[in-house]
C-alpha cells in the first residue's frame, strides 16, 4: 500500500508539476512579495512614494491568496491606477520576485525639467492611502539614496536591458483628465499667484512660510502650552479638537478624492504636497487650533480676534498661493475647523473631556474607519483615543476635581516626553523598510503618547506641584 501511494504521488507530480509551475502557485514558502518593473523607452522606471516612510519603490506588495504575478499586477493597479501584463519573471531577491510588466495602455505623464515624469495616478485605489505620488524616474543616485529597497535599485540597469518598454502619453497638463469645475477652480490659483508675483519676492516667501501655522508640528508646542496653562483638561480639549479635525478632513478627502490644483496644472506647484485636495487640512487645523488658542487668551482677559483670524487666514491664502488647494478647499476647511472648535466649547463636550468612557467611545467609533479606509491616520487616532481612555481611567482617583495648570515645569516635562516618543517613531521609520513594522511602531508611539499625556506626565507633575 505504501509503495502504491508513493508511485501514485510520483505520477501525479510528473503530470501536474509543469502546470503548477506555469500557474505560479506560491507554494515556495520563501516568496512573500511580488513587484512589477514597468519601464519606458527612455530607461525610466515606474516609481511610487510611500506614505508611511516617504521612501521610493516600484509597485508591489505581499502575496496573499494570489499567485506572485497576480499579486504584482494587482498591487500595481491599486498603487498607480495602471493596468499591466506580466511578461516574464526577471529575478528573485530574498523573499520577493520581480516581474517585467508592460502597461496595457499608454501611461499618462507630464515631463519635468529634471528628466523625471509626473504620472496622473490620483484615480488609483490606494492613492492618498498608501501612496503619496507616482513618477517615472531613471535609476539614478537620488533613487538609490531614497529607495525602500536599495538592492533592487542596483539591479535596475541590468534588468532594464531585459524589460519590455511601455508606451507613454505626454500631457502638457492633466486638466483634460479632471472635471470642468476643477479646471475653473484652478484658475483662481493661477490668478492669485500672478497677483503675488507682481509684489516683492518677500511677500511670496512669507506666504509660503505661513503654511506652517497650520502644520501638525504645532502639536509639539501647543500641547505643552495647554498643559502648562490649563492642565490636563485644557490638553484634552486640544486633543479632542485635533482628532476631530483629523478624522473629518481625512474621511472627506479620501471619499471625495478631489485632485489638487497642481495635479491638473503642474506649473502651479510651489510646494510639496500629497494626497487629495478637498477640504484643506492645514486650513481646518488652523481655524480650529488658533480658534482654541483665542478662547484661552479670552479667558485670561485678552480678547483679540486677531489671535484667531490672522494666522488662520494666512494659512488659507498660503495654501491657495502654493497651488496645493483650491479656494473652495480652504473655505470648507475654515468651516470645518470653526464648527469643531465651537462644538468643543459646548457643555456636553466640556463636561466629558476627562471621562474615560467618552474617549473610549471615540476610539471604538474610529475602529471601523481604521479597518475599512486603508489609511493609517484612522488607526493612529483609534489607538490614541483608546489609550487615553485607559490613562484617564487609571488616573481617575489621582486628579483633583478642577485640574490646575502645571506651569513652566509642565511645559518642559510634557515636551520632553513627546520628543522622546517622536524620536523613537522617527528612528523606526529610518531604520526599517517594512511598512508593517513602521505602522506598528507608529501605532505604539501614539499609544505611548496618549499614556504619557493622559497619565504619566500629569502624575509626575501633580507630585511636583503638591
């Protein structure tokens, strides 16, 4: 019986092994990932820029239930919006296989002065979720320096000799690929730029820098400031506003998927930006956060609307001038930011700022978005809110009924902890080329940040204060 089974196994293997090989069933346990090398006649390669670590790579990803070539084709379509055919296997490296792939239709590109080409990829499923931008680029020193997988890039010159060149279609601009409304809307960006360019160059430089007033980096200054001037309750208020703006803006951006003005007209681009356009996250953040700061100063007796309106309007004008947002984007951002800061001042929200249950509800409500939207921001917000709920629950008996400001000591202690956590997250992003590792590290970082702000720092500062 044993000999019969052995013979039967050898017979079946002889019959079906060629078919299995042709079908590329991923039975080889060493092959975990697959990627497509898509090139053009000029020796340029289709490259994506990753959202998590900002690195460059050819489109590809992990193999799940697909064959390796199917996985490579699927990932290329999801990341770039370009349909390709796998021509042949080029090379196997470590745990990945690279395929020579050819686009089934001409790749829409806009030629840049540096020899690279911008690819119109905003309709790709994972654009703005996993991918920042898509380009055609030669395997040069810049690509090697910023590559997610440098060893792959070193092989590109030799692999390109065997690859099948895809056709490209050059566009002076991509306006024809968008809607008439977006085309009309982008003309306001052009007119505003023309007006600013008639003024001294310092005006344009000032407007460009003004965008930083709505940058997420403000978090590192305003959170310690809130802890110093209003204690944990004021800090929780700022955190609520920040998370609210982030969730609302990101959800709308991903689901409306409006291309930025410079995607349509590349000559409008005066600053780096990625993802989608509507609404303006910088503007929403500015109106929400600076509105909150205005209310803090108002409570202290300094009621001057300029504290709110000046930085917020500067951010809005800056985003239009830089060609990264339409006028309608900044108007929507202003409305969203104002509404969120207004909601944060209602008695219903104020009374629950330090409630563990309140933050637990926010975290649980965000989890479905984290699971369905394929954007790490939702996961980070969920992990932060849930961890803050845990921290507040642990501190429920240690905090006074009316948490007091922690003063200068509170500012520097809070800032120091935040910087250590941020350094750890940044270090992993530099050290690792794995998206999963970076995602996990960032999630852990936001968990630690919530525990620090909601539990550890207030406990340390309470001891010092009393």
